[in-house]
């Protein structure tokens, strides 16, 4: 078993309720550090599991058991240059050289805020590009894809509460076998 780390942003629980943290603990979230910021519950998980997918699925299931809604999984798939540097272990300067095409060709184009001073890249695209250059593991690429896919599932607001984990599990299994 390995320790898998990620954060779930959730809503639907009242932190002023004295049973707030107990509900999360009793639902199985005892391996998460819980905080409440800007109107959302933040659960920073360090979950022991065989795979990242199994840790993510079980944590989402536990959050749902508490009565909360999973709004988002982090680390987010949209990243700036500093995020790319931190996740890849490279310096920000090296990443800047890559994105300007000064160190290697074909660095992915930004996907958001393209015309601003602080563009954002899709971490999945960047992770794939870095993996092709032996700078990131295939596992890091897969985890990036899983987080992005989990966030797509979380965005389906019409999905019945009891179907969230089922759909998430199906999508994770497809990614693992792809």
C-alpha cells in the first residue's frame, strides 16, 4: 500500500454544527485534514491504497457518505508556470524556457487566459509532454488524467447523488485500462 495525496473540495456541511468533523470522521475521512475556508470544506487526504484511483474513489465515497457534495478534486488540472515547476521538480526558469520554445519544441499552448500575463496550461497536456522527455513518470500522467476526469464527473450537477461514485469508478477503470 502507498500513501496517495490529494484534496477534495466539498460543500453541503455546516461547519458551525458541532458534529461537523465527527460526521466526516465517522464516514471514513479520518485520514484527511479538514478545514473550512471561503464557504467550502477542504479535505486534504493522505490515503493508503494500492492505486491513486482506488484512493480517490474511496475518499469521494466517504465524503458523500458524510452528506457532503464533492465539488472538485485538487491539485487542479489548470496550472501556471509556478505550478508546473513545483509539480515537475524543475525550476520556474527552466519551465519558462520550455514554454517559450527555447529549450525544446512543442511545449503545449496555454488553454486559459491565453492573452493575459498569467496564462494557464492543462496539466494533463504538460505532464504528457514532460513524460515524452523522461521528466515525469507515466504514473504522474495517469494521476493528472484521473483528477481531470474526476472533476468532469463532479461538474455533472444533474447526476443523482447516489450515482456520483458509480460513474467516477467506471471512468477511473477506463483510464487504468487505457
